[in-house]
C-alpha cells in the first residue's frame, strides 16, 4: 500500500510543482 501511495504523490507533485517552478523563474527575473 505504501508503494501505491508513493506513485500517487509523485504524480500529484509535478502538477503543483510546475506552477511553483514558473513562479521561481519570474522571481529570479524580477
């Protein structure tokens, strides 16, 4: 069950991580 929860979190991590990465690039430009 732990192995199933790991892939689920990894798939949900990239989703919220994409907008966060874009904001980081904008912060660096600012």
